[in-house]
């Protein structure tokens, strides 16, 4: 299981700051942060700790298994960003 950032993300970095495994990208020190529409969680590295969800000021982070139907496509969006980032 993993967490997913959904489209109402405002690039607040509270989630980045609390992530113990640095799986949220682009982080403020990474290329693309200033132009990113939202942040993304790399599902391969997410340890399901819930810290990001607790830190998010607008509830834009959710457990993948609890995503409402209208947000389920964000699971693939987060994964695709993570794959593209590593290329």
C-alpha cells in the first residue's frame, strides 16, 4: 500500500519536510519544483507511514486504497511521474 497526492495539491512542502524516506518529488531543491503543478509520491519508496497525510494542510494526500473514484487516476499519475523522474 502507498499514499497518493491528488490534484488539489498546492505544492506546500509540509509533506516533503516530514517524509522519512524522501519519496515526495519534486522537492524544493530539485529541478522542476518551481514549475510543477503538484507534488508526487514515489510508490516504490513510500513506507506507508502517514506522516505526509497528517502534514498536508489541504488533505491532498490519501492512502491509495481509500481514494475516492474521482481521484483514483492520481495513483497512476504519481507512479508515472516517479518512473519518468528516474530516466
